[in-house]
C-alpha cells in the first residue's frame, strides 16, 4: 500500500534556492558589460534570467506538490512530445551563433533539448521500474533502444546535450542492473555512436586539435582567455564585479565560460564553495534515492543526480581545458532561460519523490 505524502526535503530546497539566488547575483556581475554594449541595458540578461527563474520556481512548486506516481502515467506522452519538438527544430528551428537549437512561438523562444532531459528521466524511470523482473540484458537493450531516437535527433545539432542524455540513461541502467557485463557493450556502443557523430562534421574534429593546442588556433582564443581569468583570480579573487576578462576578452562570459569569471572575481575560495554546494545537492539526491519508497522514485532521483553531476563536471572540465569545448552550461548559474526552467522542474520532481520517502 502506498505511503502518505509527508514533508519535502528542506535541505534540498534551501540549496536550490541558494544556488538560484547566487546564480542571479553572479550573472548580473558577468553580463552587465555585454548587456550595456549590445543592448544599452546592463540588466538585460539579468531581467530575462530573473523572469525565467520566476517561472521555473513556480513550476518547481507545482511539480513538487504532485504525486510523482501520477506523473509516470504521462511519461510516454512527454517523451513523444520531446521527439516531436526535437524533430521540429531540424525543420523550423532558429539558428543563433551558427547553431540551430531553438524553436520560436511568437516572441518567445526555447530549446527543446532542455525539455528532453527531464522527459527522458521520467520515461526511463517508468519503464525500468516496469521491466525490473525481466532479464538484465533484455532490459538494458530495451532502455537503450528507447533513448537512442532522442539522442540521435538532439545530437544532429547539439552533441553535448546528446552526450548528457546518453550519460543519464547509462547511469540509470547501471543503478538498476545487478550485472556489469552489459555495460561493456553499452560503453562500446556509445563510443562508436560518438565516433560517428564526431566524424560527420569536421568542426568537431577541429575542436580536439584546438583543445590540445589552443594557443595555436584563432578559435582557441576563448579557452586561453578563460584560463587567464582562472589564473588571475588567485585564492580570493579580484572581488565581485571587478573582473577584467569579462570586458570583452571572454566572449559570452555569461554563458558557458561563466565559471572562469567566477574564479577571477571570487578566486579559488569562491570556486570551491560553489563546487561544495553542487556536492551537497548531489548528496541530497542520493539520500532521496536511497529512501524512496519504490524503484520508480529511486530512478527519478538517480536520473536527476546523474544529469546535474554530468553537466557540472563537463562544464568545469571544458572551462579548465581538461576536455574539448562542448558548449555545456553550468546548472543554475549560466545564462539560459529554458535551461533554468526545466532544471527547476527537475528539482520539483526530486522534491515530490522526497515527500513520499519513508
């Protein structure tokens, strides 16, 4: 018999609210110069992000008050919608900075790939919990078969998000599977899949060359300036608002490279504090997953934990030039209305699971 709903995870809620508030403050500092130069309004990016965060917080509250078991009934429909939207991007999508990733509805635009992440988490959690009595090899093949269509659609114009979705699927299968052998085939298949995508576009192979020797390429300018920002911050930074690299040296400082400017303004101490907050966030997901009343709830929390962990690790790795540039944002911090809205919706889903935990 299903348990009655209780209190939500207060610590998770506090961490999420702190991250959103911190993100707005940092975003204003990082984007004021670009906003003033491009739009004559230092608060341009801040206002748009604040609006998206307000909608996202309302969405988080609404989802957190729902029974996540009920949401499972709409997992398939939600996934089919994500497939349709991702397909529509290929035909009707808008391109910005050379990337076709947005759909426009009147004056509003959004990235369907961001919606695909929670849609995939909900779908996989629902089906894996239903297939738990099947053979592990059958379950793994079935789940990967479900997720590959959206990975393929998203990967045609957004390889980094496709990698995140694929990583989420692997983590969720790993947690629910008592055997390790199927993961050898999954890793080999995933490696082959990525190899094909890398070879389809020459610019993706070029990114690897730039990663190895950014100082030798004009396109390595952003990476070099980001590293200068990290190095110049020292232990305690120049102070909030005092970055020099954001003044046109780090292109789009409010987006993918925002962590570099955080290191410059707040130093190593500020960067470590931010990483500690993300660590605490992941810990709360682990606690929720451990105490969830059923496998469905466990997998939802695990999928969200995997999403945040992959995205944070990849963003910081890109900024520090540990891996090639992939264009991945830092959750709750980087500018991006669609991203923050669906991130907060995921937080609402995790809070919903926590209400039913024993």
